[in-house]
């Protein structure tokens, strides 16, 4: 702390720097994700052969699925690492990692090499989220954590908009235009330098890590250690799955996150193609109209992120989740099954963005408040990233799903109906945590576990 800093100013600076590092990293994750969605057909057509993306869509699906699988592996590994070596170091190295391999992918000369580099990029992308989300959760004040996490999650949507704008700028009709998108993707390496110099690990994690190290030292010295403290020496995954209550929460959170992920994937990945089908012959320039639809979806989705944080801080985590799940159940069929003029189509896409994209706020907010510090990053990355493997399979089978259901509109509506799972399980996931302190380093040892801090603050 600088001599001139008061404790309050110092804490604000820590909060500001931590948020800036995490949100910039997450924004570039969004850029990488949507950039690949935009340019995957061009990559396939150049690296395999003209027209391949249209004739054999599985090659495009292979790129997207590779990214999702790598994201899942990177996320699961990073969560464990962030609980052991700190949020800051994992955040810094993950950003540097995906920047290097994103830039390298720009120089791929064949499809196989691109897939390998894309996998390595995806590992870093997945690794960034868990460290950044844990860090922001742990430095934000309790009353406004929902809004802080909403702003963080919204950075991903900003990345989508940056990718859309960048593609508009570099897409000049050359087969090599896609390479510029990945050259730009190397820019986050500069963010890692900022994280190294300006971001600090949260005090709550430092205290939990110190306690874990102390327990290990006492055990090595042959001292008597209680059963509760001895739990701290187990792996983070063992702590999660050996506690009946934490295991139950983890499973229900997974089901809710799966409904969020599947619904969002169905809407966001099929909107460009569905827009082309719906707007052809109705507008002068279909390409521009598609861009308008995508931008509307993402811009209003950003508003959805933030409003969910506001609602979560006002009404509570679970009421906000249920509002968004219910809203998504209604608006997905409205978009995909309702005949609409081009203007109304844009409006319906925007409303879908509000609910299906905006609800991602809860995935970074509520799970972090349900688990003790020493396993927090492991838990939230398990919830967030295991769903990626399911969606990766769906990406490969997207063409088959459209064929099976007969159209994009029916396929998207069927997958979107999965939001009912999230709506049904949300009331049973865990206690309401609005405005309450995060759990510390207590060890959950039975099914009735409630964080001491939460109980003291008025657990319900």
C-alpha cells in the first residue's frame, strides 16, 4: 500500500485493478469465441478446399467443438490451480497462453495444424474464466457483488461486438482475411503484463492458503490435527465430492448451467444462418441485415447481463435466475416460430439476447457464494466447464439436429425448451446468498453445512 493511500483508497485500487485484469481477459475470450464463429467457414474453405464448409459442415463444427472441448479441459485444470497457487498467477498465465497460440493460429497452412493450435488456444481461454471470476467475487463488496459480476460477465459480450466490428473491417474478400482476426487475437498478451504488475490475490484466498499450508506443516511435524483441519489437505475435488451437501449443490448447479449453456448455444450459433433464411428476399443486403441482427442480440444481451446483476442484488439470486429461465422459455419460440417482418425479427433477436445471453451472470455469481474459499475456483469451473463437453458434442451434431427436427426453427425451439430444467432445479440448489459474505475456509463435513459467516449474517 502506498504511503499516501488510505485503507479505503487502497482497497478501491485493488478492486479496480483486479476487475480490469479479469474483465479484459474475459472480453478477449469473447472476441476469440465469436471471431471463430464468424471466420470458421472461410478457414475451412481455404485450408481444405473451396465450398467445403457448405458441403461438409462437420469441418466447421470440428473447429467449434475443438475450442469447446479445450475450453472445458483448460477450465477444469485452471480451477484447481487457482485454488492452490492463486487467482492472480492463473489469470496472468492463461491470458498469455491463449494470446500466443491465437496469434500462431493465424499462420496455419492446413486444417490439422489449425485444429491443434485452436485446441491450445481454447485451453487458455477456458483457464482464464475461473481465476478471473473467483478473483472478482472475492474482492467485491457483498451488497453489490451481483452488479460487479454482471459487469465482468458483460465483458464477454463486448468481445463479441469487438469481433463483429473487426471482421467488418478486415473482411475485404480475400481468402486470407480470416488470418487478421487471429493476429488481432494476440493483443491480450499485453493484459498479462498489467495483471502481473497491478493485480493482487484477494485477502480471503491468501488467508485460506495460509491456513492450508499451516495444517500441512503441523501434520509433517507430527502434531495432532483435528478432522476438520485435516480435510484441508485433501484435493479440492475430494473435498467437493465427499461432502454430501456440496456434492448435491454441484449436481444441481450443473443441471441449471447445462440448461443455460444449451439454450444459449442453440440461439446464438444458429441466429446467423436462421437470419439468412428469414431475411433473404426481404432486405436489400442480407449480409448487412445479419450483422444488424447479431449486433442487436449482443448489445441487448449486455443490458441483460447487467440487469440480472441488479435483480440479483435486489430480489435475490434465485428469483433473478427463475425470471431469466422463464423469460427464455417464452422468447426462444417467439423468435424461431413466429413469422416476422425484418424489423420485428431484429426486435425478437434482441429480446432473446437479453434473456438467453444475459442470464450468464448467475453462472459466475451464485456458485461462487455456495462454496468455501479453498475449493471455490474448482467448484465454479466444474459447473461452468463440464457443460462445455455436452455442447461440444452438439456442435458436431448441429447439422444432424437440424436434419432430424426438419428445420433450424424446430431444433432451436426444442433445445431452448431445456430452460425448464433450470427453472425447476433453481429453488433447490442452496440457500439464498443475497448480500451475504462469501464463505471462508471452513471445511464442509456434513450435509447440514452452512458457512459460519452466512449464518451470522442471517442465513435463510
